[in-house]
């Protein structure tokens, strides 16, 4: 499945990934709700010029879709990053460790390495919180899980395998604590019900009564957490 970079000129230009697919029968455009990436799928034998002409014809729609994406500031000193549902201003710090201060995250070291250091710190904090919540809900359910892993997945916030392995997106540490707890209750519930049947949702409700608002928050606001870039 060859992937080719391209762009649609304009102000600003729109970067487009051309994805050739044996299954594609026509041109189709997709704007990722997670990070705003634009993908244009096209048949293997289609001409690139025809594909870009199709994208140009859809330019108004593309710009409207991109304009509706959450506006997230650049990762730089002065920006406010959510941590456990609260905004923290990023400021220069002294010493070697990132510190949580009154409404601020003090980050020492080279500003060019801020994204890498901050991501590592968030992952450590996320693992502690996710493990504690998973332990709590697994104990309530009476079913242990076998392992816990962190990922930066684009399509899901968590998963549970048939052999009890839990996976979570570490960006949940930026969400309100009850939202993180809901995701843990959801995945731990799969230890009893590997489906999304009424029986499964009954287990979730038993583990975390009144979870619906936290599920709704994730659907409405989770995209803004995915939009933060820590890779420079």
C-alpha cells in the first residue's frame, strides 16, 4: 500500500497523504478526527494528477473540516498543558526533575528536549495512576489482569485481551481523573465480558456507578488530548 506525500496549494497549504490501495475503487478523502491528517485513498492504477484534482474540488470541505479541529498551542514555555483535567503553564525549571508547582509545570534542561522529557514524565505518572485504578477495579470485580502496557494509540484509549493483558493510552493522564477511572473500569470489565453487550455495560456500571458523563467527556474532548505533539 504505497503512501506518497503531497499538498494542496492555498493559504495555508493542505498537506495530503496519498494512499494507494488495491481495495480502493474510487477516490476518497478522510480527515482524521485525532490529529487532522488528510488522507486521500486512490486505486492502484489511478493517476496522481487526477487524485489531486479530486482533492482540489473538495477544498472547501477540507478547509471547513480542518478549521473545526481543536486548536492546541505549540508545546513551548508559556503554553498550558492539561494534567489530570487541570491546565498547567509550562515554565523553565531548575535541577533535573520536572516539578508540579502552583498551576505550573517547571521543566528543566534544554527547551529543544522539552517534548521528549515531558512525554517520559507523563508516561511515568500515567502508569502509576492507571495501575492503581486497574488494581482497584480488578479487586472489585474479583478477576486479576495479567499485565499492563502503555501506548500512544490513535484509535482507542484502552484494550483488554482474552488472556487479561490491559493496554492504555498514556495521554489519559491529561484527562480528568474520573475519566481515566472510567476507561480503567471499562477495560477491567472486559475481564468478565469480552464484548459490549448489556451484560458488559452492567459490569461497568457496577464497577463505576454513574460513569456515563465521563464516557461522554472522552467522546467530546478526547480529541484535544490526541492533538498535543511531543515529538518536536
